C-alpha cells in the first residue's frame, strides 16, 4: 500500500495481475474531475492513464529562477507607477502563479530562458510560456506537472542525428547528455500550447519546433499491449484496456511463494506471436497473460451465436486455457485476559472404527490440515476451540476451576474440492499465533468461461467439441477455437485480422512480428511471406469438415491469434436456491450468492406480471414463497391479536386468521410503536 504524508492510504497495489500493478502506478487521480479537460498525448483512456515516457515534476528551488529572471531584465513591480502596466509591449511575469515583475522585451526573455534550460544551467523541468491575450509570461517550477520529452527541431532539421543514435547504442552517451546538449527537452502542457510538434520526420515544415520521439509512446501501458490498434475502432481498444486487467497470467516470479487472498495463474502462458514495442519495454514477455490459439473464422453448430466460442476438446486436454486458482484461509490463536487461550484440538475419532470422523479426515494429529490433502465442502481445516469465558470474572462470583471450551472450527466452504498447497504457522508480539493455509484448484475451461482476444472481442465458451468433429486444414491442423465471423463487420476490428495474418507468417518463418501502434509489420510483406511458404496470400485455407469429411464450400480464414482467459469463470458465478437462509428482521430470503440468497423479483418484474394480470403468480412470488405469516386480526377493532385473543377488546369472538407478508406485519407493529394505529377492515370473502 502506498501512503501519502497525511497517513491515509492512497491506493492498494493490487497484485491480482501484474498489469493492474503497472497500471495503478500510471493512473492519474484527477482532483478536478468536473472540468472536461483532456491532456492529449499525456494521458490516455477514460480513466486517465499516463502515457509512456511521461515524467511528473517535483517541487524545485525557485531562487535561481528569480535571480536569472531579474538578470534578464524583469523589473520589480513595486518600483513602478501603474502607468507602465497598460503599455502594449509590457508583459507581466508570473512564477508559479505569483507576480515576479514586468518585462519589456518578452520574446528575448523567453528565448534566453529556453537557451539556458537547454544548456543545462537551470532545471530541465522548468517551463516558460507566453499568453499574448493577457500579456503575461508564465514560468512554472512547481510539482505535479506532466512533461514529455521531445526532439528539438532547428531550421527544419531534427537536432538528433543518426550519429547520436549510434553513440547511444554503443553506450557513449545517455539520456542526460541529450538533455544538456540541447538535442531533447521536456515540455509540459503550458509550453506545448505554443509549440508546433511534428509526429514524423517527413511532416516537418517551416513552423515546426519539435519532433515526437516515437509516436507509439502516445499510448499508455494498457493500450500499448494491443497489436495494430490504429486499425481498430476506438471503443474496441478502450474495451481491451479494461479487459487486459482481468486476463489471467503470471503475476511475478515469486507467485509460488505468495499467500494471497485470491490469485489466478495460467498453467501454460505463452509469449504473443505478434508483439509491440511497448510489450518489450514493460517486459510483458517475461510475465505473459495468454496463449496463442489457432483460430478458424467460420460458423459451426449454432453454439457460436453472439460471440460465443467453440473450443476443441483435445486442446483443452493438452492444457489450453488451464488455470490455477489460489485462495487462502487463515485463523489466529489468541491469549485472553483471564489467562485462558485458544487451543487446537486433535481430530475426533469415531468410537467404533477408531478412525477420524469424515469432517476431520484431513487433519494431522496436531489438529491442522496437512499439505497435499483434498478438502471437500464443510470439512474442517483447523480444529480450533476457544474458552467460553474470556473476561476476568467479577469479584465474589464463583470461578469454574477448569475453563470450558467450545468448538469454533475453521471449515472449508466451496462448490468444488480444493487441495492444500501449504500451511504457514507464525506468531506476533502479542503471543497470538497465525495459521495460514493456501488452497489450490486446477480448472480447465468449461462452457460459460470467458475468453477475449486483444481487440475487445470477448466471448464465452459455447460448446466443447471432440477433435474428430472439428474441421481441419489440408496440412492436418485443427483449430483450437472456432470464432463466428459475425463478430467482425459491425465491430471493425481489422487489427485482429492483421494479427492473424502476421502471426501465421511468423509461425512459418519462426520469428515474431510487430504490431506496434502507427507502424508494425506491413500486410504486404506478411502476405509475401505466406506465399513464399506455399500458402494463400489472404491467409485462407482449404478446410475439410470433420463431420461429413467433405471440403467446406468456402476458404476459411485460419491462423494464430493471442487469446486471454479472463478471470470470470462460470464456477464462481453459478448460483441457485430453493429454500435457504432468511434475514432475521423481515424473514425474507437473504441477498447475494455468498449468503446463498434468493433471486429477487423486483419492481419492474412485478409491473410485467401486473400487465399480464397474473395475480396468483404475483401472490406466490411476493408473499407465499417469500415471507408469508399467519396473523390473528380482530374484526371489531382492526388490530393484530395474539393466538386467537384480542388484547384491546379483551375477547376472542371476532378474531380471524389471515396470511399476510411478515414485512407488512412488521410495518404495522413499527407504526404502533410510533402511536400511529393501522386498522385492518375485514369482510367475509363469500359475501
């Protein structure tokens, strides 16, 4: 967790996936969210993220800047009469929002200031900009401004030449030398406003002042992982930025030693066949989060409607999309003030067989579960007992000599069985022991698990087909995934099509292709690679049906695409209930999957049933299967009675029995407690 000066937690660095961690480091928490001000090329995405190479300034000394400004002819504003301020050539000079003075020749001040900064005499993060409408010069040296480096352009030529780049590659110079030799400089938002920045070298014209170092650094970490993002519709890239944080993968090389609350790992992660420069910069390939799947773009079986995927059963058997889910269970053993303490008891033995009972089957002799054992639902992990009396008894009360213990076992609760990976026992200063158990589940993909490519094309698995029924191409390759072609036309994710082509060419040549933003491997070159290996330049293959054995009547687009398994698995979401726990106050079913809750028929669903006139169904849903309650009502005074007796009339002759919702009865009683009397008017239902 990262703390700031006021000791309040700013953000908890989530380690669920390593990219959340990097993304949290580049996330900007905006203080003025209401202003619709987007800082182009500094922040990227809806939640503003820092682009690559962005630097956030820190506070610096402003003494040297004040001295330099006064040497360059800034006059103290106190030594003037007010007349000069209205001259058209006199500009006010501000430093971090405070008035420094006035200047007559503001262009000379700005140019000299920038020369001094480029030569390294003042800090490279100080910015100076002019506002001609307000006749002001703003100098900023405070912290919290975002800057990016740009190459300086002089006389339509960039200052950085190939010679400089070779010296950088050989290690003769570093980035600091570029800053001090006025080849590169940092610009912040204020200074970008009066600069003319070219994106590429060939677009430099006579007005250009700076050149972007690399166009792909406009994107942040999340968007930089997408191959060919400049060929996609922009919302798709935004979707992928959100889903890349849910992709399972590797979270770090210490992942087997961590005991996290929840950890998702991919069993066999792979490097992507089509990578980007950003992937190399953040070393994504060392901690990948996906697998290269052979994809056939075709319709198959009708179970692939609405983005559903058809998976090959043989691929799943070989470990495609297989993942590990780690959870932890923990308990503490405390000491109490009256010299008692929690105990861990051994397993309870069955009287007849002298073996541990089923709930205690996995416990060791010390009462803690042993690593490697399989835990089923409702089995005990730690057989803990705590004393019934934990406070110091009052003076004069009878003290039981032997403390009484009650069982408070830590039990496993889960839909499927887990295995105990490791058990850790440690203690802290207050003599409290801490027992942590790491539980592991291995899951293979099933129907309903969510997958996504790197282009916002998410879908759930709709069918798992045995390999003998899958189509195959003429070299005998079966696809891992069959994807419905209707996902392409309206979404316009052309980047995915190009990724498939480049991946296929890379597989044939044994090399990785680049899909970097605003660049990457050209489709023309990739198609020539395919033709050279005897494939169709379109990336299509002649495919035979696995069911009929006849060739399909169209050529099928066929090749590898990097797919991510997302953390939303159907096993964690499955929920149903017949009868179950109820809330204490209203006696209505509880809410939520974790509490085994009911499925709510809400107001809008009620309106639909009213529209159909299904009155008995309404009665059943809203009362009988929710919180029906028998009450006795007095027909004379209209108040609730009790066991056939009306306390108000002191008689039982007019009392009738009704079924009303318990919440209704509760409302009546709460109103009575506020001196508001609700009276029920009864009439016989056959009159």
